[in-house]
C-alpha cells in the first residue's frame, strides 16, 4: 500500500485569507456606518466562501452579512433572497434551535415588517418565538422582545385584539426581569397604550402613557425626544376625546422638545406639527391650523440637518 500525503491547496489557504480580509473589512465598514462599503466587501467574501462549499458555515454567514447590508441600504429586493438562502443554510448546518437561526429569523422578519409585508413577517416571528421559548424559556427577555414585535405587527394591521395580550405578556416579563423603571418597560407601556387607544379604551390607555412618560423623564430627562414621542401619543388620545386644552399643551411641549433636540428639519417634528394642525382644525382655529401645516410642509421639504 502506498501512503498518500494530502497537501492543502495553496488556493484554499489563499481563499481563506482573502475571505477573512473581506469579512473583517466589511464589519469595520458596518461599525463606521458605511453600509455600501460593507455590502461590497461582504459580496466579495461570499464569492470567496462559495469555493469552500455551500454547506460551509463561512458561506452562510457571508450571505447573511450581505443580506443585512442590503437591508440597511433599503435594497430589499436584493436582501430578501439572501436572507432566505442564509437562513436555510444556517438551519441545515447548525440545527433549527441555534442562536444564529434566531438572529437571522428576527432580521428577516423585520425587513418584511419595515415594508408593511405583514403576511411574510408573521410566520417568521412565530417561528422565532417558538424557538426562543424552547431554548431560552417562556419568560426570557428574548421572548419579551419578539412578543412586542409580533404585537406591533398586529397593531399596525388594526388587529389590536391580538396585539394586546402579547403586549401584556411582554410587559410582565420585562417588569419582572428588568424592573418597573427600565426603558424597555416604558416602550412596552407606550405600545400597549396605543393599542388600547385604537380601541377607544381611553381609561385604560391614559395611565399607561403617563407611566411611560414618567419613566422616560427619569431616565433621559424631561427634554428628550423619547419623552416627546409619548407626549405626542397622549396628545393624540386627548384630541380624540375632545380634551383640546390638554392636547394642545402636550403637542406644544412635544414640538418644543423635538425641535430643540433634533433640529428644525426632522420628520418627527413635521408629524407633530401636522397633529397640532388637526387639533386646531377641529376647533375651527383656521389660521393656526394653516400656520402649523405650512410649517410642517417646510420641514418635510428640507433634508434632515
């Protein structure tokens, strides 16, 4: 019998080195906020990794990173097939319960949600939720996050009857694990309040908004944009209840906070001004309504500062 010595291909060694260089450069670009540069590097990494074999984890992670880069660029049509392929390969390589699978399911679902494609996002979120409940436990923070995202998906479709129980469960987990004054709790309180308000359950929504505002004021200060967001939401509810004086006070405060913190040309400011205009309109305060709308129009015409 003749002994055969297997020598690693020089190309394979070079391919490994080049793949790693592309991946490292792509990750550096992500850190710098240069998603186009990241996409170019991850595309090169995927080309290198393909020669390792399609069952190689380096190929799967290259595809996933490229999908995320396209996602960040808003190039959804290019991101979608890459997410799908990366998820299938990662599931086959690592198994359906692996943390890599969970991460990819979440990002894939969020891409669809950003586009309003709820029918595609829902099964991905449900699969992610089942994975997390099994791997991390039903009362884990990962489960709370996915419950909140799935509830948001339902609320955006007007399915508040499905959203509300999920918000409640997410809120209970977050309060138990993080404490009643945590930022995540404030976010979930706001979201639950939005769902109640959409059902005209104002009595239940109001204290939730107030709790959310109190938490955010304590964490971030009274003049933070995150405070302004909830002030605006509460003002919307007061407007729906014809509590016009209370609504106006909150809108004006939200507008002032937002403009001071983020500048005069941000889209959230335009939204708040448009809401204020609606308030003036229902009170037949025509001149003030037109002034607020004109101001909002100018904000939207200018690029963010």
